[in-house]
C-alpha cells in the first residue's frame, strides 16, 4: 500500500496526540509510540513526525529506546531538550536520562 498524503497527515496527527498525553515528569520512546499506533510506521517515522510538532506538544519527552536525547539538535539549542527534561526532575548524564526504566511511560499499557 503506497504511503499517501492522507496517511502521512493522519499518522503525524496521531503521533502528536499521543505525545500530548505523556505525563509531566515521564518520558516515552519513538518505538513505544509506534507500537501503540499499531506499528503502522516504524519508530523512525515517529521521530520524523516529532520534528513537525506544534508548540503544545511536549516533544522533549520522546527519546530513543535507550533514553538518549537523539533529537536534541532539533530544538532551539542543543541544550534545550536537556533543560526541559531537567526542569521536570530528570537527571541527564552524557545525553542519557538516568533511571530511564523508572520514568518510562508506555502508552500501550497506560492508555485504553
């Protein structure tokens, strides 16, 4: 099935809507969002969709599966993502969220 503009638009909207639900002080991964959305697209496509987030989407709460801030260069400055996460109580060392498993939010188990 070809990747259509309509599918693309709906997928991006769905990614943004899931990201809006991530609670303050929690984080999730691109893969967890892709899995929740039924694996319609890969984790890489979720990352691509996150690059187009409107300001009301907490994009800083979405990281890679290891808790790494791989998208930090897509923020206003390379330190903005870390700053926003630290404001929510996260400890970041070497671009990695410490105690990632404890703060991980899985939409597949936390949403209906």
